[in-house]
């Protein structure tokens, strides 16, 4: 029988890597854009933006690590991340930029898939 936790590990890993890429983009924007982040705000908000994305990347990385090690305590944060991702999807889909809309669709599919797969009883049984 296939490991039911493996798809969750893949989804969490992709989300963690995507947040690291976004963190790098924010840092590059702050360093190269007159101390303004992606939102175009002042230096204080740019630093806060970097800090928030660093915490998001760290949190997603910890969720991935917990799922990778099959820790039962990682399942609930994973499911919460998927629920929060669904909250963010409409903002992506409402954008005028095609790249944001594509990212929103990908995030929405990953979040729904993660919720459906994460709530299966076989996942709960396989995690210690």
C-alpha cells in the first residue's frame, strides 16, 4: 500500500519552497528598491514584510519537517495552512496580473487537495 502521508509531504514542501522564493524576492526588492518592499511601502514596513515572510517560510518548513518525520502534531498545522491558503486564493484570482491568477489557481488546487488528503483516516493512522 502506498504511503498516504507522502502527498502531504510533497504539498508542504512545495509550499515551503514557494515561500522561500517569495522571501528572496521580497529581500531583493527591499535591497534594490530604495528600501521599499513589494508593496511599495516605507523602510519600516519593508523590514516588517521581510520578517513576516521569513516567519512564514520557517513555519512552512517546520510543518514540512514534521510531516516528513510522520509526526502527528504536524497534521493540524498543515490543515490550518491549507485553510488559510484558501482564504488568500480570491486575492490572487482578483489580480490583473496573469502570473498572480495562475499562482492563485495552483494554490487553490494544492490547498483543496491538501485538505482532502489530510483529512483521510489513513493519514491519521500512519502518523505517530
